[in-house]
């Protein structure tokens, strides 16, 4: 099967300069190399791509040799990160054969690199499988990804049942792209999700952490949450979380912050998602005559322990979540003497934001208190 090729001259200003440099070096060394995935999808939709990934027929070692400031990442399918600053890198991946093709080859594990065409078919959705040839200014399309983008449709490459079995994380990716692109999910995808959502339970919590941050740190965060509830996927990520006015308020607030380029942290997300459950535990423990401090600590511990079985919370993150929770009481009932200490606390701002969102949703009785802290900062 030959791919469709469409000539499209993207405004060069929209394409990352460093990615173009990487392509140039690879081309000069006579390798095939293309921009691929999310960046082409987003450029076609006139959205700003988050990152520019490159796919090539050069092996990781060959790529590494061409770029002084590069490092190999991952073991089974090493990728190369080409560093342009402490935080900025371009990811270059060697064409890969899909799972099934590797399996057919039996033990041919070290021979898993593939051709461009094979690389297409190991990708998840047709909208994510377009390649861009910068030399010819052509989009290369093996899977009708171009029309899926134009028609706003999320379709799986291959049979969703098999592809979700291969990698259940694709189910939450489907929801992420459905919402991000305001697209329709292919009914085959929806029905496969309803049959297979439980497979998410087998994914290592560390991998789900990264995916969860991507799920909720975006401009349509609450819509993602609603879709995860509707599809039954939420309970495999946040078993202790139910919908509430507070969650809606907080997620919409996260989206607003992103729209205005303010910083966001996953600590805020987790503290919001687990707050209700933490509170219920806390109240139960207090009825058993535990001190406030003890009840607070124990409730936090239990809720966090349960959460990390599903989605990892790195240590720095769970520490921050506890701080936000602990400070709620202090912000609610603080003596005049301690006001300045609290404001000077490095966690004050986050805890204050949390209090404000509570007062605007589930705890209207805290409005005066929130207003008090707003005034203090002026
Ligand atoms: P975003 O704009 O959110 O970064 P993206 O499409 O670039 O979206 P990434 O997670 O950065 O998503 O992945 C890059 C590309 O790698 C995807 O476009 C897709 O082609 C492929 N990919 C990523 N994860 C998977 C997966 N679990 N299964 C198959 N293909 C995947
Ligand atoms: Mg990406």
C-alpha cells in the first residue's frame, strides 16, 4: 500500500528551530528523518504543538554519534534525547516494528527496528500517525490520518480490542485526544473501552503518573474528568475520587491558569482529587478521640497509601499535598499573632488558592475567611 502524500508548506516559524537543525544533520548523513505525531496533528489543526518529535531510520547509536549533546533513554526501545538546554531536548526515535510483528518473529527481540511503514502501524490513533517530510514539504499518510483530522475523528490504527490489550494506557490517551481535539471517538473505541477498562489496573503506577499529569494539565481539564467518569476509567486512576463542585471549580481554575501562562503543579491536582476522601477519614478518626494533628496525619497517610497503588505520587508531591491539607485548618482558624508566619510559609500561596476554591464551591461559609487572606496579601 502506498501512502497518500499532500504538499503543505507550513510556516517555518511554527516549526521548532532545533528540530529543523536535527533533521538537517540526519539528512546530511543520508538518513531518512521526519517530523511525526502530535506536532503534525497540531500544526494541521492550527494549534501550537507541545513538542516536535522526530522518527528516523538511523539507529540510536548512529544518532548518538551524530550529536555531541545527546543521550540514550530507555532500554527495550532506546530513544535519543538531543539536548539544547537544561530543560529543552528534541526526541528522536528509530522506526520501530509493532508488537505483533516482533512476536511473529519469535525471539527476534534485538531486531525490532523497522521501516517507516512499520513505524506507522505501531502508533495509536490515525491522527497521531502523520509524518512530515521537510525536504519535500509533504505530509505522508498511510492510515487516512489526514481525513480523520479534517473530520475530527479519533480512530484506532488496527482493532481497538487488540491495541488496548497490547497497551491499556491507550484508553486514557483516547479520551485525552477526544477532548483536546473536540473530536468524536470511533464507536469501536468506545465499546472496547467499556469492555476493557479494567486492564488499566495492571499498568505500573509510575507510568500512570505521567499520563495523569498530561490528562489534567490542559485547557479542557474538567471535560477530561467528566469523560473519564462516563467511560468508567476514572476508578482505575482515582478510586477515591467522586465528582464534586470543588473538583469542577479547581480543574476549571487549572485550565484558566494554563490559558494565562500561570504555573500549575500536580500537587494541586492530587490534593484536590483526594480532599473529600481525606476529610471523611479525618472526621472518622476524630470521632475516635484522636487529636486533630494525629487524625490529620493518619487520614492523609491512609488516603495517599491507597492512591499510590494506582497512580504514583513522588515523595516531593505527597509531602506538598499534606502541607496543603494541613494548612487548611491553620488558614481557617489562625490567631492574629501567627498571620505573618503563615503568609511567609512557602506553601502559603497554594494552600490559600485551595481555600479560595473551597469557599467558592463546597464551603461557602469560608468566604469571609478567604477574603481575609486576600486582603492580608494586599
Ligand atoms: P501531545 O501533544 O499531548 O504531546 P502526542 O501525540 O505528541 O500528544 P506523545 O505522548 O508525545 O503524544 O506521543 C508522541 C507520539 O508517539 C504519538 O503521537 C503517537 O504516535 C505515539 N505514541 C505515544 N504513546 C503511544 C502508545 N501508548 N501507543 C502507541 N503509540 C504511542
Ligand atoms: Mg508529544
